[in-house]
């Protein structure tokens, strides 16, 4: 099981690396190919359509959680009945996404009156494709939830990896044939249809799931309703913090400002994805611990182990951007994007602190205690809206970054950790201490040393690569000296020896 989880983690991070590759390599190419105006239009419409994601209801998580529960209980009848209930709810959600999508789309002309008739027509066509894609993704969430519930996480993660590979291939075609932004949206829809079909076939043919109505399960229905309500509030919050900024900037300022600000959200979103990428892998184990009524200290230990992996990666990303972020933005997008460095740092630091403990959210999901967390986050999201609307007219996009940062600090860091401490008895002080122990200081020292040693270098690509390798080299040395604990060092040594032995065996 440990070997399977290790493979799943590798696939998950490989998927994220490909997503990062798309963001870093293709974003400047797309801006150059499409132009600032069309790329800004594409980002604006995508951001506007993402408001539909609030109708997700967290169906994947609740399906996974209950499948794990009924499989542990060896209750086939309840499992079949729950799958029927989940299918009905997924159908309702997909219908709501479609209906609300049409209603929301009718407001495009009202909200974006600053667009000319040609841009408005293109925006409407883009929007229709995005709505259909979101309907497909609702069903994708259901079948992914089933796959994870049966602990076939390697299949679910493998399909996500395949999605990124397909997307890279299609983006290359777009650039070679000089196609427009509509092609991106159309190919995203095609990829979604292919992958949901593949996962659906896997669930029925390999897992041999049976979706069958036996009786009305009042308890399961109540659990789903409360969990879905909590998920709705949580998705609203995430949508506000990570997407609404672009919508508001598009309404209050211009699509050109959206183009300037979009990389900031892309960087923040990428960090969140990197830190959250392995959290779903721990849902089966978290569910088992909750059903076994594990105490607070045991649950704290459960959060710390993946938390240190997330801290190890998140710390060097934040420190690296702090020292070399301007250089990165200039090389990535051009000198005109250098100005967003400060706004990005403002949002990047609290995001990292908040999301290194995101496995705690999996415990909340397993306990079905998501509603209180969601209420906390929705209150802070409202604060984000107020701050953004107030500050944007005065200080531009920096006001949006401040709104997002303050919201994360108040909601995800202060109030949520208080909730973890009081309700699920996590030892928050020990959790953060052990997650960051030796790791953040290693990243900070590595950043300082590498910056001093490379201060004489220019901002060229070659110099940036040298800076990056030096930063990582010093970081790894610091980690082995005082950052990693004995168990982590032992694991890395075993991993190294395994690779060496495989190479020796291959040469023989």
C-alpha cells in the first residue's frame, strides 16, 4: 500500500509539473500569439464562467467518503443504494449548472458593456462551450469520487496526468496553426468528454459498480445535503478568492488589467494546486482514522507527515519567488509584468502558510464537519469583496491582492486553526512547529546565500538557470544538515539505494 501511495504521489506531482509547464511556457506564448486583448477576453470569460463552479457541491468527496465507509462495513446493499443516490444528485447538479449557466450568460452584455459587438459575440460563443465543459466535469467528479472510494487512486491520478499531456499537445497545435482562443475552449471540452468516458468505463467494467435503488436512505440524504451545502459555501469562497478578482477588475477597469493581473492568480493558483495535490490521496486513511475514533494527537501526526512534504516544496517556492520573482516575471512574460511582483508576494506568503495543513481539511471531510469551516470562509470572502471593491478604484489591482491576502490570513490561518483546535482537537502549535521545523529556515538560508553569490549576475535566462540550480543545491545541503528528520533522511537514502541497485541490475 505504501508503494502504491508513493507512485500516486509521484504521478500527482508529475501532473502538477505539467500544469506548471503549461502555465510557465504556454502563457507567454499564448499572450504573444493571441495578443493582450484576445487573451484578456479569454481570461475574462473563463473567470466569469467559473462562477458556475459554485454548483459543484463537493460530490466527489462525499461519494468517496461513503464508499470507503460502506466497503469497510462490507454493506453491499447500502453501497449500491448510495451510488444510486449519488447518481441522482449528480444529474440534478449537472442540470442546475446548465440552467444557471444560461441565466448567467444572459448577463454578459449587461456586465461587459465596455466590449464592442464583435468581442461580445466571441465571448458568448466561448461561454457556451465552457458551460458544456462544466456540465461534463460534474459527471467527471462523480466517477473520480467512485474511483478514489475504491482506493484506485493511481487510475484517477493517471487520467489527470493524461489530461495534461493531451492539453499540451493541443496547445502546440494551436500555436503551430495560429488558431484563436476559441480552439483552447473547444479542445478542453473534447478532452473532458474523452476522460469522463474512460473513467466511467473503468468504474463499470473494472470496478463492476452496481447502481441500484433499494430504499430511501434518510440519514445518507441528510449527510449529503449538509455536506453539499458546506461544499457550496466553500467553493463560493474559493471562487471569490481565486477567480472573482479577474471578474471585478474586468468590470471596474479593463481587460488589459486582467491580462496584467492574471499571472498573479496563476502563480497563487499553481501554489495551491501543488500544496493540495496529494491531499485527496489521504481521504481513505483519514476516513478509517475517523471511524476508529482516533484522538487529537493521532490526527495531528496524520497531518504533519504530508504537511512536511508540502512545506518542503512550498517554502522553497515562496523564498525563490521572494528573491528571484522579478527576474522570473521579466523572463516569463516581459518587463511590463515585473510590477506585479510585490502584489504576488503579498498573496503568496499567507497562501503557503494556510495550505501546508490542507490535509486537515480531509479530516474535516471525513468527519462530515465541513459546514462550520465553510461558514468561516464565506464570511472572510465577503470581506475580500468589500476590500477589493473599496481599494481597486484607489490603488488598482494591488487592492485585489490585498483583499485576497487579508481574507486568507483571517479565514484560513486564524479562524480555521482555532476551529481545528477546539472541534477536532488538533494540536495546532505542534502541527505548525513540526511541519516547518528545519525546512523554512533551510529555504530562507538557501535564498540568502544564493542571492549573495549571484548578485553580480544579470537577468538573462542562463543566469536565471544558474541562480535556480544554486538555490536548490544550497537548499538540499541545508535540508540534509538540519532540515530533515532522521526518518526522512532514511527514506531518501533507501530511495537512492533502490535506484542505484536497479541500475546495477540493469547493467548486469
